[in-house]
């Protein structure tokens, strides 16, 4: 799209015939681009997946706009020509990511800790940690607590574990739209 300050099109937006589309941004910038119509080629499975995810994002964005507290949370983070709605749709589209699980301080004793680093394009809402024995039995699970650095989540063990070698630690991070990221590590 091209940017313009055309006085004839000032305050205009929408499509002109099937020739061009004019978009007004919050900052006052005007963008002009070629009018896009429907494709004659049926969408692929991947495209249908993207469309379904985008529809979910739109539903979430509308729900955020209807909730004053959530709307204010997103509105406080907007930049440039973004809106709270745009940011909410993007947040719903993109899941959080767990970049690492540190089991260095997990000794199997009650009170030992596991650190999970989880990030999101907007906000990680929660991280849940589960510890499984070497044979796959669930030993304990619970919520981790966000550390002061805003990146790491700390889980404190509540069950004694005499055989930590081969145990599996699973972390599940969720963002505000309830997208999930799952990450597993084996304790050595």
C-alpha cells in the first residue's frame, strides 16, 4: 500500500469501485492500495487453518472490547496505529512460548525449585508444572509463581521424590486468550 496526503481523498475510506481501497490509520495516515477481491482458487488446508485461527482471534477481540478491565489492559499496551482490539486479536492468534525449564535446583526434597521461562507477545497468564516419575506416574503438580524479572516462573516442590533421575517435568504456559504452550524435560 502507498501512503498519501491527497487532499481530494482526505477523510475517505473504503473501496472505490473495484479499483482501489483507502484505509485511514489512527495516526491520520492514509494508505491507498489495489482493491482485493475474492480468490477463484479454493483455500488449502493450511489456509483454512489460518482462517479458523483468525476467526477465533476476532471472537476474542470482541470479548475483550466488551470487558472494560481487559480492554483497559490491552489499551495500555498499544503503540502507534494499533488499537486494543488489534492487539487482542494478535494475542489470540499467537500462543505463548516456553524457552527453557531449569531443574538445576530440583533435588527431590520438599521446597526445592524448578524454574520455567515463558514468554508471550502480550502476557503469560499462568504456568502449571507437573512432575512425573521415571515410569510415567504423576507425582505432583501445581501452579508456578511469576518472578520479579517478569520472565521466569518458579515452582516449589511439595512432594518428596527419592528417585529424581529419569523424572519428567512438564510445564504448561497459558496466555490471556487461553492459548497453551507445553514443554517437557527429563531430569538427569
